[in-house]
């Protein structure tokens, strides 16, 4: 897929973080979604965490009927979450690792350590008509393992790229490019995300076969100044 066709999934978790900081009814997540879509979001991503620190169960069920683009539900590969996903039936589910004490998703899912369990989870989600993606480090062994468990999509973790500078960042970019090419050759759809912002996004567009980027924190932060519609529109310009 060429540059200009990369889809933008807008992660709205941190709009919910503001609401949960005071347990207020605002900001209205339905309005957040409609504004993000008006700005050009190709999909809405939300992460229902085990500790419910931002997105709540009600958000997932309510937004299912309000999202006009597509819903990407991020979740841990637990029975509780699989049950919820099978009820909600989002278009996409992204399986991520989860630790209670982490500030945000740290590292990709350890596919090698739990191939049998993930095969079962993918099967159950697929039966519900959901396209499953797996959030992984740009590591060839993990990519091979995803292909083996027959998940159709990977999301490459761009956190290390985002958190480094200079030569280290260049090396990580190279790792991401190699991983994207390798995954594509195995027939996988390639998404990416985490830690991306208006400044560091440029080189990420060099990733071959990139289908979709999922971006949240930087867009919600920018929205404080320009509103969410404009913040999303500006990120769309960066992607094109
Ligand atoms: N993709 C995945 C799998 C994530 O877990 C997150 C964070 O929830 C994102 C993308 C978005 O990351 P950020 O908020 O840093 O843009």
C-alpha cells in the first residue's frame, strides 16, 4: 500500500482518562468519536483494560452503535475480554499485553510463550466475525509465530522508535522496516502504533505495506489547543 493510503485509527483512551480523573459524565465519548470521524478518522480504537482506568464497559457497548467508521477494541487475551468482544463484535480486536502497574502498554505480546492459548483466542474471535491483530515487537520470530497461529494482522510496536533518538532511533526504524517487509511476505496485514506524534511520524511512513497507524495520546493532547476534529485532520495531513 502506498503512502497516502495509510489509514488512521484514532485511539480515544485518553479522552476517557480525563473523564475518569473526576468520574464526571464529560467529555462525552460519543461526541469525541463523531468529532474524530469528522476530522477524518478511518477507525476508532479503544482499550478496555482489566483495571478499567480509562475506557469503561459502557463506553464499549454504547460506542459500538455510534462509531460510523470501524471499531478496533484493544484488549488482553483473557477469557473476560474475549467474552466481552464476542458480545460487542467490533470489526477489529487488537490483542495486547497488559500489566496493572504499567503507565501504558509496554512491549509487544509474547506470542512465542503462549501460541496454543492465542490460537484458541483468535479462533473464538474469528468465529464472532472479528478481524484479529496482534501487537508485537518488530521481531521476526514473533512475526513467524503470529503467522502460525493464523492471525491475519500484526500491529508493530513503535514505542522504542518513539522513545529513542539519533542512531538508536535509526536502528529501530530499520528493524521496523525489515519486520514490515517480512510480515507482508508471510501474507500478514501490517499496522503500527504507539508513541507516535506529529513530529516523529514522518520516517514511520517509510515502512513498506503499512495499512494503518493507531495514534492516541498525541492527538488528544493536540486537541486541547485545536479541538479533536482539527487535531485528527492535522494528523491525516501528516499521513499523506
Ligand atoms: N496501539 C496499541 C496496541 C496501543 O496499546 C496503544 C496505546 O493504547 C496505541 C496504539 C496508541 O498509542 P499512543 O497513545 O501512544 O498513540
